C-alpha cells in the first residue's frame, strides 16, 4: 500500500508530522512519563527504596510508550508496578480502615478524549488502577464504588483475593500502633528487630528503626504516599492516581484520588496527578485548578507552587503533585519534606525526592527510527490513521535492526 505524503496537524498539541516515501519526519514531541511516590517525611532509607521503585515503575510505563502503546497503557503499567510494592500506600501496601481492612481508590483519565474511569472504597482486588481503566474503556459511567466496583473485577480479569491477603506488614504495624489518629511516639523496643543482626534486605522495618532505645518513632500514617503518574505517547496525555487512603479511615470514606479534577486531571495540553490531604484537595478542586492555570499560560512550576502553598496556608495540610505537558516540560512540587519521583524522556531518567533535587541516568532501551524519529510515533500515527504498518519501509528496517 503506497501512502505517499501524509501530514497530521493538531494545533492544540502544537505539532506536525510528515511521513513520505523516504520517511522524513519533522516537528513532533517524543513520549515521556513521570511518576511520583507520594508526599511525606520519609527516612533516608525509605526514600531510597521509594526512588528506586519510582524509577522501575517509570521504566515499566516507558516500555509501553516505546512499543507504540498509549499513554493510558503506560500510566496503568507504571502504577501497576507501584501497587505491587508495600512501600507505597496503594493496593498491597495500602493502610487499613477503622476495622482493619484495605479500602482503595483509583482513577485514570485520557486528556485527548476526556474518557475517564474511577473506583472507590474497593477491597480485596489486586490492581485498582487496572479496574479504573476497565471502567473507562467499557462504561459510560465514570465511577464505581464498593461492592459494585469489586464485582466488575471479575469481568476485567482482575484477581479477587481472600480477606487479609492484601495486608502488608507496614500497614498492619501502622494500624496496630496508632491511637486516635496518630502513631505512638514510642514503640516498645522489645518488639523491634535488631537490624544489625539480620542478613539481606531489612529496610521494611526502617519505619521503626531506633538510633537508641525508645526514641520517637517516625510516623508512617502522617505520610500522604498516594502514588500517581502522567504520561504522553506522542499524541495524547493521560494521568492516573491510586491510593489506600488514610490510616484508620472510616468505612466508606472516599478521598480525592478517584475524583476527577481533584486528585487526577488531564486535557490535551496538560496532565496532573496529586498526593496529600484528600479533603483539602477536594475542597479546592486542586488538579483541575492547576491544569486550568497552566492552560492559561501560568508556568507549571508556578501553578503547582501557588496552589499547594495556598492549601498549606488555608488548611495547614501538606501535599504535592506532578504536571506534564506534550512538549516534555514537566514539574514537581510539594510542601512535605520529600516526594520521590522519576521522569523518563528522550531515554534520560531524572529522579529525586527533595525539592530541586535532580539526579540523572541514561536509559538505553529506547529505539529511534533510522531517520532519527522515534519509532513509537510512527507506529502510533499509522495506527490512528489505519495505515498498514508493513507498508512503511522505514519502520520495517528499524525493527529488524
């Protein structure tokens, strides 16, 4: 099939792609992804674990992007990874509600189509973010809650787990040691392991490490480690957020994460995922407010800073978030001490955990077309325009290299 000259223009995304018989490609944006691991006052050892996991999650999502899959797929893949890690307050790592059960929220949104899906107060399923994506793709309804959401998991091929199997050791520790909304300042030293006598990975117990007997315990429950992701596939932005909510929350309590415009929001021009005190974020409609500021030409760093500073001043509550634009411009901001994050763009990983902290590594698994145009954009363009990929010589030569 001869495709001749093909031009795709989208003024909203401010890009133009031209493919001709020589596969010349111009003026486009490359895929990128940003992941955050939640805002909080984590110890240095915990932060290292969280940053490492954020990098791995970002890579998991980025692999989807460079294979030609959508930004929605990438967001799901990145958050799926974090939902498997007990160091994050989501899925397996979720803190427990007032009766000692896991109760989770999640949402995902495609900024190009405005399709969205959310689940709230759902228990005993492995991956709420996957269920939220299933809602987005299969129902005109935007949000399902409780048992209604859980029952959908059967149709989405998401595993139901028996009660208690979702409870991680850290979550149980937080539940057992909290009194009236706060973690005990002192934990009996006899209940702790001497980490110096252990061999292998022991940082799971870092939350209660003592420098000396009966020193104050760092709060696990005061950390708002809801996790989120924003991705851009070369054509559209998607954002997602997943969380276990507040420790010892009331049964049925729903936070900001599954509420579109509060914890998650995306348009064609910008995507946003937030973490922090849910009730404060909902009162301010924070994600949509940040996105709207950016769409009115407020720099993304300034938009994040302004809104979270306002939330801190008005409600005395911390939070943080990530924002991504199609041109690859991204930003993080948080009013907590730390918020682990990782970004991948142009095969470069940028990560950190403190404000204005940036570390960089090269990511070598990305591939580019021989015309120096990312293969993924060629694949995505051809799929969206129903062009037979096998007809594009440039693509064929690149994937066989």
